[in-house]
């Protein structure tokens, strides 16, 4: 099957295959990605991050149902921090999302952090682009916060949603620095539990400290994802944020940041591979390693500079 044609024809198997190829860092995927690029840039990319067990996946399912009611097609990429083989959470997510998976307007893919040979960030960006070229209008990327995975949701999404739950305030505070700055929408899920008011007040305090773009105050919403309560409000907040970005000319900047991020991730990954390869196989580099390790004639800083010069000459 020609994967490019398949994806343009909205063949789900083609999308699934291409995502597997990018996960495996398969060189043949790059040619397809090159051709698909001109068809990307249309989707609204929504990132959902937050405390473990706060109900992100449940919320993604409920949100997807709401988006479908608004006639939007949806792509879901769930980044699972556990191994693709041992992760019980993946199984739970799968069962929960099975209902959605039978809807032709929804495409779901879970990416294991240990599965992606090409670097998870690169594979995730590629998967987003594949679903974008496929024609999905809203692409949701679920990832855990707390720095457990390397994927930086801010660089990836146009709209970033931070999910917490009653009693989860400490975890929010402990999350990667800047989580309050990145949230475009805050959700206190499990609002059926005691302490939702307090959780919302805590977020409000933290949000206030952060200086914002003009005319945008990130909403703090309450949901009960298991019941679908408050989810339509979340859906509307997502649309409103996109309108806000467009009206204030901020979307272009988001797009620029995202592509820049993609570029850097790809460069990092490629440089990493080529340096590792050179240090293990290139005779000149093997000699350099000896001087670093055995005789200690060269220190790591000078060594790194020499490796970079050597690779630049070679490229
Ligand atoms: N009471 C209550 N439970 C909820 C709500 N939303 C989700 N849950 C439950 O919380 C548990 C965790 O939900 P998930 O959706 O797997 O949470 P998650 O944030 O995706 O979890 P990880 O991906 O493992 O970080 C499940 O047992 C859900 O049924 C809610 O609004 N209220
Ligand atoms: Mg989850």
C-alpha cells in the first residue's frame, strides 16, 4: 500500500502503519512524512497533561464524545509512560476507549515511551502530523506531567489543558516548573469528590501570579469525567481558546514554536545517533576516547568540542 495515498484517502490502516514506521525510526517513513507536510497545519492540537490518575484518559474519552457531538473529527495520541508490554494502564485505557474506536470519526493511538526507537518526542510529533494530514480536525495528545516523559506538551499543542483533582495540589506544584504558565485551561476533575473548591482556589492563586498575554484569563473548570459533567464546558473553552489565538494573531507564533521544537528534536536525535556511532566506530574518535579515558590527556569539554569539529568536517 502506498502510505501517502492511503493517508490522503483516510485509510486508517495506512495511518496506523505509518505511525509504527515512525516509532521504529524507519527511513522509509521520512519520505512519506516529506510528502505529507504540505497537508498538515490544519488541525487544532490540544495537549492534556496533569497528575497521574487525575482522570486524563477518562476526560479524553468524554471530551471526544462531546467533540463528536460538535461534528469534529478527532485524533487521540495517548503517551503511556509505562512499557507497552507491561503497562496495565494501557489496557484500562484501551477498554475505556474501545467504544470510541468503533467510530470512524475517531482515531486512537497509544505510544509507549520505550517503544519509540526514534525518540518519543520525534515520533509523537510525526504521529500528530500524520493525523493532521489524515484530516482529523482536533488532535488530542495525553501525556503525564511531573516530568515523567520527555515530551513537552507546550511545544506540541496549540491549547494546553492541565488536569488536577481534589487533593492533587501538591502534585501540581511539584510538576515541571512552568506548568502554570503553560496551562491555557485548567480542569479540576473528580469534582464529585470533596475538596474541589479548594483545588480550584489553589489553582486560581497560582494562575494569578503568572503574567498573561493580554485579554486572556485561563478558565478553571470543574468536571466529573466519569459522568460527562462539565465536559461540554471544556469543549467550549477549547474552541474559545482557539478563537482567541486566531483573533490576536497568536496562532502563527504557536505554529512557529511547534515547528522549531520539531526541528530541534529531530536534530538532537540525529546528532545523538551519529555521535554515538562515531564514538564507537570511527578510528579517529576511538583514539580520542583513549585520550579521554586511558591517558586523561583530554578532558570531556575539549573532547566534545573535538567531536563536534570532526563531525562537521565529515558531514
Ligand atoms: N470519582 C471520579 N473518578 C474518576 C473521575 N474521572 C476519572 N475517574 C477515575 O479515576 C481513575 C483514573 O482515571 P484515568 O482516566 O485512568 O486517569 P489518568 O489521569 O489518565 O491516569 P494515568 O494515565 O495513569 O496518569 C479511574 O478509575 C477513573 O474511573 C471523576 O470525575 N470522578
Ligand atoms: Mg491515562
